[in-house]
C-alpha cells in the first residue's frame, strides 16, 4: 500500500504494515486506556518512542499502537548531560511536575485548536449572514417590482 501517489504515508521509521505477531489497538483506544490525549500519543508514535504502525490512506493516516506497549511502564526521562540525579523526594516531585507539564501542554494545544475552529466558524457565520442579507435585499427588490402596478394613474384614490 505504501508509495501510492496522492496518499499520505507514514513518517520515516514508522511501519506501514503491522507486525503479524503483535496484537494492536487503534490510536483512540490506546489513548483512552493510557489516559493520554490522542495528539500526545500520536507524537510518541511518530517519533518512535511508542511502538506502533500507521496505515496509509488517501486523506490521512490511520494509527495503531501495539497492545504490549499499553502494559509497559512509561520510559524514565533521560537526564541531560551534567545533571546530578535527584534525591528520592525530588525525583518524585520532578516526575509529578513533568506529568503536570505534559497535561498542561496537551490542554494548551487543545485550547489553541478549539480557538482556531471557533474563529473559522465565526468567519463562516459572518460570510453566511452577509450572503443572506444580500439575498434578502434582492428578494425585496424583486417583490417590490412585482407588487407595483405598471400604471400608477389607474389607481383610484380611496375615500
């Protein structure tokens, strides 16, 4: 399937076919099981830190995560060169802050995406209202031509 012209293909290093020996679940199901945002898990799949594969398609990729990755504990962050290992409570606090940071980043990304969608919807509604107003004006104009008699002199005064 890979290499079809006009189709989206997986990034380099991400297989386009599943390993037949490994069961897998959809990206949405895996994100639900792990309690992660879909985009967070998608970044992990695309970077290769979470094992999975992506099925090519005409408009987008369909992502899958191997089931054995759902049971594995998350990888410990690699300390930067020169960092001293933290003491017991410090390590726990750092892990807690990193998890909180990841959650806040996911929320920020979600809020930014929602904001873009709302702005696009607002533009659509504004354009739609302008079109409706123009159509209403044309309708009124046509109706006034239809309702106005050809010869006004033939109209008898009331009274």
